[in-house]
C-alpha cells in the first residue's frame, strides 16, 4: 500500500488512487475535526439552554451525529490499516503481523493503548449520537444540556488521544512485517472482552451527563429517572457481559481454571458494575416514588467516576497488575487530571445543587423503599471495599512508607459478607410492598423456599467430603435467591386457578420478568462460585504415554504427545482420553503453544464442558526422567458462574425492552391510579 | 518495550506452577503447603501467588516453604520466615497492624455510617409531610400572583 503511493501518478483514476494513499491522513484529520465539533457541541447548546435560545440548542443534535460519523470514519480507517497490514503505521507495526488470523487483525485495533482509546471515544460518540437521534421525547433544554456534557467528555478524551496517544503516527521506512499482537490476546474471548467493557464504562457517561444536566437544570423527577434508567441498564448489561467474558477467558486461558483474581484491572471494571447495580435500583425508587433523588444523582456521578478511575488504572499501569499492557505515567497523569476535573466539577455542582432535589415520597420503615436503601448501602459499601483494597498498596507506600500487597485473601474476607447479606435480604425485599409493607406478608410465600434451601444445604453438607461450610452456604443462598424470584413471579399471578395464574404471569410486563431473570442469575452465580471454590478436585502428576490414573469418578489416560505447526505458532499437543468406569467420555487435546514472533509460550487447556462439572486438563513440560507433567481438574458447576452472569444480562435486556423504558416511545401515559383492595 | 516483553514473558511463560517433583509425599503436609503458598505473593510477578506463579523465584520459594514445613514449622512460623526475608510485601492478606487497621476497619466503619444515614433517611421519610417544598410553594405563589 505504501509502495503504491510512491508510484507515478500517470494512470487514469489517479485522483482516486491519491485519496487511497491519503486515507490514513484523512482518518487523522477526521479525528481533529471531531475535536472541533465536540468543542462546539460542548459550548453552544449549553449557552443556548441558559439563554433559552432554541437555535443554539438545536446545534447539539447534528453536532453529536457529525462527531460520531467523523470518529467512526477515523476508526474505520484504522481498522482498514490493520486489515491490510499497513506497516507504515507505527501502531500496526507494533501490534500486528501478516500471518495473524483476520479476526485478530481486527481485534488488534483495540488490543493496544492508542486503538483502545479510539474505541473508547467511538463508543462515547455513538452514545451521544443515539441520544441525539432518539432523544426526541426529552425536553429540549435537558437534551441540549445532556449532549453538551457528553461532548465535554469527548473534548477531554479527543484531546488526550490527539496529544498523547495518536494512533495515526507513521513510520518513515515501513518494515516488512509487524511485531505481532501479544499471543495471550489472540483469543476469541479476549477479542470481544474490551469492546463490551468499554460499552459499559462509556455507557455510564450517559448517566453522568443526565445527572450533571439535571443538576444544572435543578430538577429531578420521575420522568428524568425513566430517561436515565435505560442508559444505566444498557451500560450495566454490557459491563456484566464484559466482566463475564474476561473471567471466562482467564478460566480457560491461564491454565489452572481460576476465574477471578481481584486484580486491580478486574476491580476497575467491578467497581462501576457494583455502583451501576446500585444506581439501577435507586433509579426505580426515583421513578416510582420520587424519593432518593440526590442519592441517585450522586450514584450516577460516582458510577462514571469509577469508570474513569478504571480507565486511569488500566492505562497508567500505576497499580501494577497482570494486565498492565500500557505503562506510560505521562498518559496516566493526563487521565488523572481528566478524572479530577470531571469528578471534582460534578461533585461541586452536586454539593451546590443537591439540596434543591427535595424528595416527595413518604414510606414507612418496612417498605420496598427501605429494602432498596439497604440494597444500595450494601452495594455501595462493597464497591468501597473493592476500592480501598485496590488503592491501599499505593496509599500505604505514599503515606506510611510500607510496601505491601492486598490480594485475594483480603477481598474474599472483606467483600464476601456484603454479597451474602445482599442475597439474604434480596427475596424478602423484592416481595415487600411499596410505601408500607408487612414482613409477615412478604415472608409467607418464601417459607417453603427457606425450608428447601436449608434442607438442600444440609444434604450438600452430608454428601461432601470435609466440613467446609462454603459449599452448603452457597447452595442455601442460591436456592433462596432463585426460589425468591420464582415465588415473586408466582405471587404476581393472583390467587385464582393455575391456568389463570400462568396466563397472568406470562403477560407480566417485561420489567417484572427482567427483575426475576436477573435475580435468578445472581443466585446461580453465587451458587456456582461457592461450588467451584469448595468442591473442585485437582491432580498434578508426571504421566508417561499410556499411563492411566483416576481423579474423583473419572479416569484419565495420556495417549499421545505430538508436535504441530499452527498459522503463527508451533504447538505441543497431547491426546488424553477421559473415562467414566469403562465408558470413554471423550478425548481431550491440551496444547502448549509457542509464538516465535512475540517469543511467547501460551497454555491452551482442554476443557470438556458440562452442566454439572467441567473436566479441565493441561499438558506441561516433558520431564527429565521421561513423561510429561500433567494437571487434571474436575470443576463442579463451573459454567453456572458465567451462565448466571448471562442470565443477569438477559434480565437487563428484558427490562430494557419494557414498553415503559423504550427510548423514543411516546410520552408515558399517566399510570392508572391503583384502586385499594380494601 | 524490552522490559515489557520480559515482564510479559514472566507472566505468560508456561503455566507450570506447582510441578510434580516439588510436591511432598505426605498429602496432609502438601495440602498445608498449598494453602500457605496461596497466601504468599510472588515477589517478581504482578499480583500472583507463589502457588500459581511459574517464575523461577516462586518455584524456589515453594521448595523452601515445603522444607520449613517438613522441618516442623507451624503455618505461622513458615509465613513469618518468608516475611522476615521478603518483607510484608509477600503477604497477600495484609496484617491488621498499624496503618493497615485503616484498611481492615474502613469497610465496617463505612457500613455502620451508611446504615446510620440510611436509618435517618428512612425515619425522615416516614415523618416527612407530603406538602409542597419551599421551591414549589414559591413557584405556586408566583403563578397565583400572575
């Protein structure tokens, strides 16, 4: 491609060819233009909203769309450069290779600092454009302010990318081939992990923009909550999927089946997830009962604050972790400044204006509102635990001159109680009536489930070997939460015949189904985590070809080990047959790969997935005295962890598709006043 | 870039944490060793315990740890032995001494505080009159005057 640009321009169609070799520069230019558009979109509508000038406010919509189109073009150009392996681009040279599979050439676009920041901005402008296109139902002033705030985030990050992380830098002499993408990242799970996480992170920018716009406006009402909830829901869903993908990737790729490490980078995505979950629940209270307004605004600000903090942690590498692929303090400082300006600015505005957000709803001590306050306290404090654990090594070193680590044992001990508490109150709280509830009435349909939960936990305790309480507690909580969600659905069917009940349940609003499905997912995940942690079996040994040994109820045989050549790696592959009694279940082929260009080995575990258990085998190095090191794991209910997460995301999607929230739907009809039963 | 590569290499080298040759014959002692080593950080890695790390140093530490256990150390003595040599940095579960009290007490304190605020909010909402706020009253007055 580079060469073609040097060719003398004597052929017909010269103009087109000229444009073709200028493509990279056009992409770069589009990005600079987008910065200018964002500047305009930040200032003009805000002034317009202040002066009540319709023409100035009207600038926001086309500006948001233009900004998205410009960034989109720029992103497309960068993707094109990766797809065609244009090594005249420094970024492509550093992160790609001609032998790489096409899907990883494309995922290589965001498998590096500069490209991932461009993806971040692309998603930011995408959300802005969506809000502009489908925000017709919003009051004009609110929409203008929301888009202006959204644009200000765009200005900050476009400046960041243009001045410190420009993906469009050229090399004077393009090399023949690239240095390849980190082989760990050449994986389907990880290829789509960052886009989902970013959709989540950046989606929370919309909630932030709505919160700041509401603060400028000085009013928050049920309608505001109804507009902000879909954005939060969508962001939370994407975060859920992104986190689950990352965890699943770690499970099969890192070679011993760990699924969560409390690594700073994981925590960086987990904190916004927790806060977004709290925000989802508190926004319901604002929408239905016009209470908890200022708290909801604060959560919206904090959720995006944690997203920015996450971006800072990942991009600066200040908290060293397995994930720190970008170690550049200068960039870190800039993101920290952005974080300080946005969070500081929003919180100052909050301090000045929150007092004006008078809540209206009155509720008694025992009510859904109180239960949701408790839910919010547990979620917010658990996010705080993750936060303090994540930054403590930094704080201890700076202030107390102690070099220390905060690892999984701390988080397991300090974080788990909050999730246990949340699971315990969830079924009760979600059954309580709004405004004034009675514990007895809420608890009645749950009695049977409580008995079942305790009985199954006892059964699990009797069956398991050892006296660990973790597994049984997981069983009890899982049954309790899932049963609670089912009982909630069942109660909503009314008190008539079964057939009538089922029809009614089927016709419940999607939001109710979403709530049930998401809560069931939470129960499933809790059970899966407890089960795998308490009951997994591990076996490490040296095995010769033909050796057979048993782990739990399965036996394993190492049949063959051979060398093979992959597209951009060489691999040592083993055939291991898995038996249950005399029946052969399967042959698993664990691999050890070596990527010569990146000079990196990776482990490819072989996994037989099952509903009740995964069988997980890893092949290691040949031993001095012959044979190979082999690891075998039996991991009970592993898939339930991610299955539960997918259910949570599905619940979010169902809720999002509820009529009430559909973006751009006609003005919500007045809710019919419920006639009291008595 | 070179440093990054080396680090990545350390991180991504074949995942051979505990090798068959290192393991103790007595399953009870081996189980204790695994348990302890899961709480000790590999000093040259990023956020990995010596149990899951494949760095050479981790391997050596695992062997030393097992030697201590075979020699009759209690769990606490074995951990102290490591801390004496590599500092509290190797503890993945920081002790609750000195400034670390802040770390351990922050969450419970925050919980108590927010439960207090939450309770106060609930009480206030229970008694709050559903009347107009000052702002609304002012707005209403303005409308009525006009």
